[in-house]
């Protein structure tokens, strides 16, 4: 069993470093395939939403679109 913390989700969604993204993608694939049990909390999900909001929403108000 592995705990998935905020930074793991953010590395996946932000995809700033391709090497780290691939590692997290493999981890999520193992979880989806049932080879690893992954757990998290509602607080982590709230932090992920906040982190993505802070990163992307200012661009929406500045440029009128999201960069993805």
C-alpha cells in the first residue's frame, strides 16, 4: 500500500519534468492494474485542486483561455 501525496498528483497534472511525469504515470498504471494499492485523502485532493487553480486560473483571467 502506498500513500499518494499532493506532490505526486501535481507532478502528473503539471507535467513540467518529463522524467518525473513518466515515473508517476507508471505508478498510476500499476495502481489501475491492481498491482499496487494506492490511497490518498480528501485533504490531498483539495490541495491538488488548489495547486492547479493557482497555477492555471490567473492565465484564464489574463488571456481568456486555459493553457491545456
